[in-house]
C-alpha cells in the first residue's frame, strides 16, 4: 500500500515536472517568436523611413523624371539614411545591404560584406516607386539578429532553466531519500528478525540443558553435568558477545567509545586471538597458515577491540567457507604501518557487493536467510574500530574462489 502511494506521488510529481518543462518550452518559443516579430517590425519601419526619404530626395532633385537608378540613388546617401534610421529604431546590430534587380537577382550595388547567398534571409523593400522602369529593391541582412533576440529572452530562459533544474534536483533528492529510508527500514526489519532467530536457539538450548540438570541432578554423572554446564556457559557467552557487539556499535555511533591504547606486538596478538578462536570452533575443520613478513610489528592499539577485529574476520572466513576451511593470515610492512591480510578460499563476494558489506546491517542475499548466522554488523564494527585507530579495511574477492580482507594499522 505504502509502495503504491509512493509510486503514485512520484508519478504525479514527475508528471508535473514534465508539464512544467513543456509549458516553459512553449512559453520560450512564443517569447522567441514575439521578439523576432518585434525585431522584424522595427526593421520594416526603418526601411519604410529610408525609402520615404529617398523618394523625397528623388522628387526634389529630379522632379519625378524617370532616371537610371544611379542618377537618383546616391549610395553614400543610402548608407547615411540606413545608419540614421537603424539608430532611430534602436536596432543595435551591424548590417550588410545591397540594391538588387528583383527579376534576376542581379546586384546593382552592394556594401562591403554583402553576399548574394544572404539574399533569401534578408529584409527587402521595393524601390520601384523611384525607378519605375525596372523592379528593384533594397536588401538588408543583419548577421547579429539571432544574438540580439537571444539577448532579449536569455535572462528569462536562464531563470526558467535554473528553477527547473532546482525543482528536478529536489525531486531526485526526495525520491532517493525515500528509497534510502525504505532500505534502512527493510534492513532494520531483517536485523530484528535475525536477532530474534539468533537468540531463540541459545535460549531454548539453555532451557533444555537446565531442565535436564534440574530433573536428573541425582542420577547424572559429574562429567555429564559438566557437559551440560559447559553448553549453558557457551550459549550464554555467545548471546553476551552478540549483545556486546550491538552495544559497542551504539557507543561508536554516539562517539562515546573510549580507546585505551597500548603498544602491542601485532604478530603475537594475531596468533593468540586466532589460535584461541579456532580451538573453540567445533563445527568445521579449520586450518590456519601464518605468513608474517612485517618487521615493523609494534602498534598502539586497544587490545580488546583489535582482538574483536581479528576475530570477526576469522569468524567470517570460517562462516563463508565450506566444511574444510583453509585460512592464511599474513602481515606486510607498508609506509608508516602494517597490513594484516586474512585470506580464505570460501564462497567469495561479487564485485558490486564489495563496498556494501561494510555498511550497517548489510548482508549479501539478506532477508530471511538463516543458513549462515549473522547480523550484518561485524564488518561495520571492524571498519569503525579501524577508523578510530587511524587505519582502514578493504576487500579483494573472486566469487566462488575466496576473499582477502586487508587491514591497515599505523605503527
Ligand atoms: P554477518 O554477521 O552477516 O557475517 P558481517 O558484517 O561480518 O556480517 O559481513 C557482512 C556480509 O559480508 C556477510 O553477510 C557476507 O555476506 C559478506 N562476507 C563477509 N565476510 C565474508 C567472507 N570472508 N567471504 C564471503 N562473504 C563475506
């Protein structure tokens, strides 16, 4: 229902935008046509004035006798009149003009720059009233006409384009915002579903182990009692770790995480953390190879959080591999720091997912998939802890071949 409303609202806004743009285009076209009409009108009036003065001149000088055009038409005078009336009618452009025989387009006179090819686009005014034997006309071309019209409409056009761009950007921003919110809300739902599912298993395991112990305390051998107590302890620890992760992320986001950094030998920290973690992993056969090459191996870190970072990467390498897990942990020197790499031969990650996996709650193929457990918070935590240490994390991966997570820590 909400999706439908969103689609309807977006469609309406989009439709309004298209309508607005269409109206603006029509309006601009009309403005252009009006400006062109006004320009044409001014030029026509200018030519009428010029021809009127020429008639007057011809009448006073030749008293209406038929003469060859150059007897009546002084080209310097024509030019002078043109300038006079162009100025009078406010036509602020250069111009080329000519006297042309109407019948065969023969040029009788042309000013510098006039080309007969311009003739079809020129303004014309008939001169037959001066030279009655043959039809002739003045032809004037204004090369800057378009520029002048553009100048007239450009300020409105620019403003319209600007407002349309602003409205479009606001619309795109709004749609992206809504979709982002929807995605976050979807991810939060996935997280809540995941969390409920993740807690249901340990809670029922603890409950069953507790019932067995309570009802059969006298009959059970101490070794069996111990086994059930260990189960309760492990499941409890698992839940504790998960809650701790969520709380720590909340702390990071509020900027309240205090780091107690101390100088640590990184190789030793890795070996201790990984060995302990692998020893506690019962469900899969895990093999770890160390390839420590870094010589610059002492860094100032908060031990607890750095252990969590390594544990998260190893946990993922195990979770996202098959039954037989092979992990290589390597270190190398880089400028001002050390790079730790955790390589696995697991399921790998698609190129388009590589950046997203560090986002909060992001799980590849998320939703109700519970075959691999997780909240989509591990790598988000890793990224944030490293950034608090001035370091960073990135991944290289080939789908179905394996992944390499690299961590840089300044030393
Ligand atoms: P999760 O709790 O889901 O493991 P993470 O933040 O640790 O959360 O990882 C985010 C997602 O990145 C995982 O859901 C998984 O799809 C992918 N991922 C992480 N590590 C690996 C890995 N080593 N191999 C393949 N995919 C991985």
